[in-house]
C-alpha cells in the first residue's frame, strides 16, 4: 500500500519516510497464555488466534484511516496559497497521532480481549461437549482407564498378527491355485494320451502305461545282465 500524497494528487507517495502501512503489525500485549484446548476442540480454532486476527484487522484499519487523513490534509494544504507546512511535517504529525491512537487502542483491546475470552469464547467448567457426554454416563477411574488402554494395545497387537496371518494365507492360496492349474494341465495331458491310445486300439492308457513300465523294467534288467556278462568276458580275455 502506498503512502499519501506529498503534494498535488493523493496518489503520489510521500518522500519523507516509509508508508505507515509498511510497519509490521504488533500482537496485543494482553494476549492470554491459557491453551484453552477444550474451546479449540469446540470452535475448531484457538480463541487466541481469533483475537489476534481481530487485533491485526483493527490495526490495519487504523493505519488505512491515518493514510486517508494524511492524504486529505496534504491535498487541502496544496489548495492554500503560501502555505509553508511541508509534507514531512505532516508525516511527523501523522505518526505522532498514530502512536497516540495505537496506545489507547491497545488498552481498549486488552479489556475487550479479556471480556471476549471470559464471556464469549470460553466454555464453562461444568459444560460438556456432545461428543464427551459419554464420559459423564460411563465414568471410570484412572486405573480403569489405564486397564482399558492396555487391553486396547493388546487387541491392536492381536489384530496386526491376524492381518499378517491372513496375508500369509492369501499368499499360500495363490500358490495352491498355481499348483492346481499345473495339475489340471497334467491331467488334461493324460486324458489326451488316453484318447490317442484308444483311437489306435492300444486299450486303456493306464493299463498300457503300466505295461510299458513293466517292459522298461525288464529291458533294464536284461541290459544289466548283458553288461555283467560283457564284464566277465573281458576279464576272461585279459586272463588268457
């Protein structure tokens, strides 16, 4: 926000110093240090924050008013011929008056803050919020509350264990689905072989497979016998 006019138009900045609105807003000196946690739970904001915002808003309006007054005074002085009052003198008077107004405003705001925090933004000690009335219906001692906390902690641990077990079972179930799919493919392959055997007159595939297994075993026995006889013949030739 620019400062008031030094001369002529009110939109020209004053050359004697920084604009009044450029000064940082100060917090009220009587701000309560009570956390007021119950009020914060009800309103959704801290009462101190609300008061601080009101204070800053009033202070900004005061600065803006002083800027408007200063601009009007400078414009009126420009219309007076031969006036020897400079814009720097007007700025000094404006700042002095602003300081006077701010000191009185802080005193009044301290009283207003005290009244608002005690009578408007304060929840009496005997009043319970709707979500806390269950505590009045079912009161419990400190020991009982601690026992409930311990039980709740145990239930949480059991719940975590159950969730972990469920995840492990789901993983195992997925593995079983994969194995089942492979077994179904194997059974389908055997069914196709059985159908091929029947089409070629080989009879039942299971019987043919059993016969083939026995034949392979007999061939292995014959092969083993031939190898033993071959070793004996070699040994006899070496001795000769």
